[in-house]
C-alpha cells in the first residue's frame, strides 16, 4: 500500500505535455496459452550464443555490473561497421531502434521545423515529434501503397521518415525510388529498415553516395531480441556526431551490449531462422490470396497485412473487427489498425511457427463456418 497523496501539486509541465498521447504498444499478455502474432517478434529463440554472452558478462557473481558499460558501445559499433562494410564512425547504437529514432527527432524536431512521414507507417514517429512539440507532416499512400516519390521530394520537412519494408503493410520500396528522393530532397531521409533482413534488398549501398541518408536497424525482429533493446543506425559521420551529442552517455547497458555481440557473431543461425520465416510467410501469402481469395499486400517483412472476407464475401472494418474478436476469443492475438480508412479493413498478422500458423488457419476456417451457419 502506498501512502495517500495529500496536498496539491503546484508544479506544471511544459504546456504541450498534458495533451500528448503516449504510443500504444501491442498487447503483451502475461498469462499462458496465447498465440502471439501481434508485435512482429520472431517466433524462434535467439542464437544460443546470446545466453552464453550474457552469462559470460555476468561471470559468476555479476562483478562487472558494478561498473558502467562502454559509453559508446564501441565493440558493437566496430562489429556492425564490419558487417555492413562501413567504418565505426558511421555507426551509432541505441537502446532499441526507438532510442535512435528519438535521437534523430531530438536533433531535428521542435519550433516550426517540420518532420515528414508517410501514412501509414510506424506510429511511434508522430509520438516522438509530439514530445519535442514539433510539427508532423504526413503524406498519405493510396490503396496501391506505391511510394509518393514526388510529394516526398517536394516536402519542406527537415527530416523525413520512410519505413521500408513498410509497417503495417510489409511493402518494400525500391532503391530506384529511394534514390530519386535522395537526389531531390534537401532534408535528412531516414529509412527505417527494421524488417530489411526479411526483404530481398536494402538501401545500405546508397550510403556511399548520399550523405543525407540514415538507415535504422533493430535487433528486436530478425535477431529475436526485442527484450534486450538494441538498435542502431548507419549514416554519415557528421550525422552520427549529432546523435552522439544528444544521447544518454550510457544508453546501452552491459548485458544488452554483450547479448547483441553474441547475436551478431552467429550469422549462420540467423540465416536459417530468417529463411524459415520468409518461407512460412510466402506459403501463407499464397494460401490467403489464392485459396481464401483475401486481398493481401506482397510482404517483404515478417508479417502479412490481409483484408479478411466473410462467408458472404464482404470486407470492411466490421469484418476485420469480427475476425480480430473471434481470434482473441480463441487466444490468438493479431493487430487491428482501426483508426484510418486505408487500414481499418485489414488485420496484420506476424509470421509464427508452422504450428502457430496452422492453429490460426483452423481458427479462421472456424470463423467462416460460424458466420455462414449464422446467416444460413
Ligand atoms: C519494431 C519496429 C521498431 C522498433 O524497434 P526497437 O528496436 O524494438 O525499438 C522500429 N521501427 C519499426 C518500423 C518497427 O516495426
């Protein structure tokens, strides 16, 4: 029991703080038995080298925890630079890639400076801009989800966030399109490549020619380390210098630095599990588009964005909500994006194990049967 609060709070935050709306993370149930296909975590465990590296760091009594971690995560910067054929000066490590996104926004948003993004994309960006009391400018897709290249080029935003492959659609953008933007746009172009390890290409090679490009990566998805909170960005050394000026001096803890090193040293393991996820994704895509006849975006990520059809072949926000509720009642979690017409009739489903996908498909069949019986 806490002490009751008496007296009146007279302190005040900055005027924009009470109006902020915090980011809504996907549900993380604490009870057992859920099939969790709502937050794009990998369904397989991290490499055994991760636990090994953590135990090694703890070495018996955890003596090393007495000491602050490496302030720049230098060994990780070196390893990641090597991995991408870059220099250490082109890498910054974050407490999750959300930390990196926040650092970029801390350097660029506020006052009348505009922060650009597409809609839909990762819904954390506008939340971070709001914290800086900055201005968000959103460029909407149409249903084709083709990149509005000219509109981005014409944007006056000082920084523009592009998610590729995009969330929640899974659609990846070509390097040709990204290059066209880089040739015309004067601000910082941030390509958030959280899902690039599941895609057929990435934009890393463009860093050599375009100093305004920043690429953001995470170990949360393809490295199965969402719980460890490590992400990074690749950019021009000057931009890395900005981020280093505004980040917490010890932004990545010892155990996370060790875990990330362990993961990055086991590329063979990750090749195998990532390839497995891609194969499962492509099997599901075929099943939903061809057998079920559900419109589904071609995904290069570890999830699918699909528009469910009921037994009467109807689609729409109500149908998506019905599927979502039916799945929840069978302890399967997926994600709905009900707040916008472009996304409201879809559900986003993270790619799970074969057993999880089989259970999902059986439950979807049961939903269709229940619906057609109801309407018979
Ligand atoms: C999951 C996700 C992130 C968050 O990554 P963390 O490293 O866990 O903070 C960033 N961007 C996109 C587009 C994501 O989907």
